C-alpha cells in the first residue's frame, strides 16, 4: 500500500491545474471550479502557462489527498455530457469558448477513444472491399494512416525503405537525440497514458513507441520493410496508381492502388556537406543520420559542423568522450532552456498519472495550450517607431535569452560577442538547450566562427587561415526540407511530373499540405504548409495530434469516394489557391518574411522567398480546416462518367 507521505509528495509534484481539472471531472465539486488561475512565464518568456493561484494550493492538495483516501479506489469513470465537456474546457483554457473554438478544443483532452479520426457516415459499404491504399513510409504519419485505415477496414500496405519502423526516429540515432517538446504532447491522442520514462523522450524510446503502436493496432503486419518506391504514375482509364517498388535485392515489383499516401516526412533527405577538398580528407565524415552505436569519439579530436537542434543536442555527449571538440558555427542561434528537459518522469509523477482518474487527459490539455505566442511573431509598427526591435513581447524574449546566454557562459566576452544573434528571436526554428552553452566553456571545446574554406587530408581550414586537424567530422547541417517526395518519380493526370507542377507554382505547394491538383487520389503527409509554425492558442497541440488530423481529413475524402460510388477525388484549383493565398498573405505579415527581423533566410523559407515548410495560419483556423470537410473543394469522378462536384475544373478523360 502506498504510504501517505509519498502520496502527499506526489500530489505536490503534480501539475496543479491538471490536478484541479481531474478532481473536478471526477467529483463535480464546485469549489474546485471556483479556484483562480494565474499566468506564469515559461521557456524564458517565449510562452506562458496557466497554473492555480497560490492561495488555493493547500485546499486543492487537501481535496486531492481526501479523494485518494476515500474515493479513488472505487471510482468508476462516467462519460461527460456535451455541456460538462465545454465547461471543463473553458476552465482548462481560462476563457469562454465560441462554438468554433469548442469544436476544436474538445479534441485536446482525448476523452474519446479516437478523438480526431474519421468514421463511415453510415454502415461500411461493401464496395470498400475493392479499394486498396499504398502508404509510403512507416514513421509517425505512416503508422497513423495505417491505424485510421484499420478503423475503417480498408485494405492497405506500407512500403518502408528501411529495415525498421520509426521514420526520422529510426534514422537519427546520434548521441542524445530526443524530442524538443514534452513527451505528453509528442504522442497520439488514441494511445492513453503511455509510460514515458523521461519528460522529453530520447530517440530509442520514441522509436520504440511508434513500433509499439504499430504492433498494438495491427499496422505492423502490413509493413513491407526494405522496399523502396521508385515511381508512381496515375492511370486515368482505371483511376488507379501504378507504383514501381524495389526490394532489398533490387527486384522490381509493380503494384496498383486506388489511393496513394506519401508519408516520407520532412526530414528524410540529409544535406550533404559540399566543401572544397572534402574528398581528400582521410578522416571520417558522418552526417548525424549516419551515426550508429558502433561509432565512438573516445580519444579522438572531433569537429561538429552546425548548431541547429541536432548540433546542440549532441555536443555535450561528444565533449564528454572526445579529447578535443571544435564547434563550427556559421550563424548564432537563440537557444532556450525547457523546463524538465533531460529530466526523468519520477516515480511520483508516474503514480499521479496512474492513480488520479482523468489526470492524464487534463495534463495533456494544459500542456498543449501555453498562451498564444502570436504577439512574439507579429511586428508592432508603433513599438518599432518608439525604438523597439520588433514587438514588446519579442523584445522581452530577446532580453531574457540574452541574459540566459551570458549566465550559461559565465559572461565570457570571447563567447558572448559571438553567441548573441543579431536577428529577432523566433525568426528561425527554436532550439532547445542541451547543455550546449555550458559545453562551450569546457577546456576541450573550442567555438569556431570563421567560415570553413576547405578540407585538407588531415583537417579543416577556416577563412583566417587556421588549420585544425581532426579525426572525425560530424555534419549537423540538416535536411533537404524542400525536396518533398524526392527521389520518387511522381506523374499525375496527363503525365504531369510533380516537380514540373511545383516549379510553376513557386516551389512545393499543396492544399492544406495534403492534396495537389492534377494528382487525383494522392495525398502528401507532412506536406508543404501543413504543420503550424507556432504552438499555443486553441489548436490540436503536439505534432502527432496534427498528424492525426491530416490522416482523418484524408480518410474523409476516401469515405466520400467510396460511400458515394465514385472512383476518384482531385482537389480543385479554386480550393488549392484559396489555401495557398491565405498562407502567403498571412506569412507576409509575420516574422519569417520580415527583412528587418530575419535578414538571412532559413529552412522555413524556400529559394523563392516563400514560407513553405510550415503554415503561419492560427492554430484554430488550421485545426478547423482539418477537422471539417467541404465536398466542393474536390472533384469526385466515376470511371466512364463526367459527373463531378464542380464545374470550375474539367475532370480527367474517362472511358466507358
């Protein structure tokens, strides 16, 4: 039996806002609903989260302890009616909700078994047996798509070019690779209370999680490992896709599908380091995706090129083992701490999750909704006119992060002057600190900010003429994030090539990141402008929840095709451009395309000067789009018929 001192300690360590909501859910005690909230800054002021006002702490903990002692063991969960869910969500988010806001927010606590996925609108049609889906990639997106199709009973196969499941979490095995959002937000909503061991899970645990989900929900047996899709071509007469697939021996198989879903991810094509003399270097050069357990830096001199999320994550571990480490930095980053980063899920935390009914649901909700950061990414002309850099909240963040840098490097002038960026915080991808700044103060670590000019056979030469001999070079230079679907040869209606289509449109574009005109029955997961550029506010929360919403949307299109006796669905030009124009219009007003805030473009912005990897649309707007479905956004076609839902765009040629 758990001892009372442990229970008190565990309750005190809990998220008190979530604890209040869990108890209210279970008991309906009006005194809990009356407790006041207050905002506290997190992430060095980059966001705020709500917590229970201190004046209520003692009462809340007393009520929680009493519930554990008298009711928890015999408590039987009961579904909340619509009004209770709404009032609970308003308490959780600290605001009254409009109908549109509640439509989205109700998914956040994951009270239903599958809160985001789609279902048949009537009894499953018999003709669903005739449809087959090909999914390309067995990462988070591909597995989620498989789970959705399992729920619908639609036949599918997943082709995965690697020998294991996990996608980016199978590829990136470098030291200390981990999520940079809390584990409780980096999970599917249909997997309840997964027993994470760390507050920010490391790569092996995340990959294992994805594999566990695939096996638990029947997806794993549908995966064909070490099978790479080389090409896919749409056949207009049969309204099917023909795909060439190579196995590990090089043998080619041609397969046919009614729908093709690409889940190849954003981080699937590593960038190559292209520097003069690199082929003459006699040491080892590894992109971080090439690191394996067999690699070691013990007793070696190592170079790390890059200081984005990957470079920042691995430095501390490399510095512990190597004799000497040179860190090559081209552009300084705004690197921020995260509460709980690198910390375990304690025995006390796990006890609360497992023993307080509904705590997981409401801890998830409160973690998903820090205060909306739009003020940090929206320029304030009046603030600038008065002498500010960008906006009041962004300038406060700059001040906090600058002080953090100074503190971490002991205010050393030789480091501070090279580490503080001259651009605006939030203009580039946020980077979470993993003892990176502290590692720079070690005797065996040198920060190098002179540009690399070439390699010699033994080392690296920088612009000042210095030669640094190294045994091993780790390139943390990122991925080709604008090469969606590469190197698969996709050809759509009329034989149009995907790259030709995108070259006409100023780089890769898609309707809601998912669908492309002239490519019927094909969907892109984690496509252009799909994921929100910021968190916070009312939305769907962590990335896997957004992935579920993409998958659910794709399923709604499939359901419409099958239930209404169609064979094909193709997004209209009108819908495609409405979404893309909305994205471009919103992006033009925000930090990423502001020349004063972000003079040096980064992976958010493509070579055409367009924000392409993420969407700047507010989370509520984006989530509403994914959770809804307007049939007029698609042309639905039957083989041998010209019947469509729109006259704005001619259907492909059909035969009878």
